[in-house]
C-alpha cells in the first residue's frame, strides 16, 4: 500500500519522461491506433520495442490536454495494491486529467475493474503491456467488447532506415537482418542490451508472473529456439534440450515466451484442428537481431533470418492464428488465411536461388498453389527479381528489401 504523496511524486517524476523529444522516429503504428468512446486502446508487444514512446507520440500527435501517465513497472510502485487505485483516482481528479496512459498496469491485481469504471465515466484510456496473456485473461473478464487490441513490433525495415538515415539496398537490408529493430540496441550496438532484454523477459515476464522456478531450463530452451528459427520442433524432442521430464512443461514454457512476444509459433495448415495440433510446429523470433545475436551458432544463417523476417512481416498484417506452413511432397514456408480460414497468400523464402534449390522452392510453392486453388505465389529472396508463368499460376520472385505485403 502506498501513501497519497508517494503516488503523486511518481506521477510528477514520470511526467518528465513523456515530454516531446526531438529526432524521435514516428512509429508506423501511430495512425492505426484508434480511440473509440468507452473503449480502452490496448497496445501489447515485446519489452523495449517502444510502447511507452508510442504512448507519448499518441498524446503529442493528437494534442491531448490534461493527460496523466503512469508506468506501473517502476520500483517506486512495487507496493501498489488494488486499494491504491482509490488514491490514484484522487490524483486523476486533482489534475483534471481526461486522457489516461497506463503502462504495465496488469501488474496490479484488479486493474481491469478500475479501467472499466474509468470508461463508464467517459475517460479516454490507453494501456500498454508486455504480456498478452495477462492482459487478455483480465480483459475477457471485465472488459469484453470494451477494448481494442493493437500490437507493436520492433522497428520495421523502413523504420530502421529512417533511424539509421540510410537508403534501401541489399547492403542495408542485410544489416537490418543482423541488427533487428530494438531501438536501444540500434542506438548502442551493444550485445549486452539484447542479452539483458532476454533475461528481463524470462525472469520478470515469465518466471515471476508464471511461477517458473527452473529459470535455467527456461533459458536453455529459449536459446535453443532462437538458434533454430524456422525449423520444425516438437515438445517431446525438446525435453532433453532444457532438461525437463514433461512435454507439457516444454509446451507451457513456449506458450509463456509467445505471450511475452519473444517467440511466435505456427502450425501445419489443415481444416482439422487435430491434424494441426499433432504435427510439428515452426518457431520464429519477433526480432531478427535477437535471433542473430543470441544464437548458439557461430555464424548467422541468413536464410533462416530472412524467413524469420518474412514471418514478422506477415505478423504486421495477420494475427498469429492466421499464419501456417504447408507440407506436401514439398514444403511452402507460409500460408496466410483469411477470416474464414481459407488460404489467400502463399510465400516461399530463399535467400538466394541456385541451380541446386530452384526446383525445390518452385515445386513447394506451386504444389500449394494447386492445392489451394490460388493463381499466384511469392518467392522472397534477398536480391533477386523475376516472374514465372506456370500451369498453376504466376510465381513472383521478389527482393526482400523492395517487397511489402
């Protein structure tokens, strides 16, 4: 429990962090964040991707007056309890704030009840958090139909270019694949930033919130998966990797990492949920820089990193449960489906097409085109551009650094 003056002091101190800053990269997500009366706008994403920055940009771009910010992931608020929301409400009234920005508010039990009350009183509310599960469970309880979900990812290639003041080219794209889009890492180029980020996710977002005692096994699993992005996995086979006896524990660990936006996992496309569930899944990281820097492999695999980037690109347009892979005689890396679960976009990824791999990549894609009755498909490469008319339809070979969905 906190005193009234303690809460007031934190609000005053944090307000300085949210003042406009020169030279800040305006996030591409900014115009997509909507505000609808009586709805809370929720922004989720990996730690350190810029959620607090986006909140500040929302306030500044929309010229809100009488704003109150509060980040609950602050050591001075570690004793904040549900009863303290009454004191926070007094601070809101004292400042005559009409627009409220709350960061990591899900750390406090009963937060959703407080938000529900604010919405009933016509406050404009924005919330950001780094754990999708904690937010979604509580939202489903008290804010069903009263919130709009938004996701924020690390810098896109376009944002990376703006940040670095560089132009589109294969050279800068290769740099982006290796560096990724975590703003703090791009500023410092210090690998410890990414190592620290991983530790924060595993300890603060997972071990503490989910009661995971074996952090060592959790970390071993995370590093293994970061080293094997784009490769199929099964929970049974991963038991020995992290030294646990139960496949259920492995599944739980991966689920926690997905909730924290460290990893994303896709399954085999099928009309049958059971078929998808019993087949291996493929794992990806939400930042190629994390996958490259923390991989146990000495040499980064640009082909895997390019495939990982394609996954991230798809996630900008599709929810995770709308992205799959296809496996027949050949394999198609990505199948994106529409709202009715019908395939609408097929993507194959290959860093460089050669005499050795060309037919394999084409066959995997055209087989999927025929199966799903689609008239076109895409092969994403690092620096090649071409087009092929096949009996299944048109195949576009595109350069990653030029391509957008």
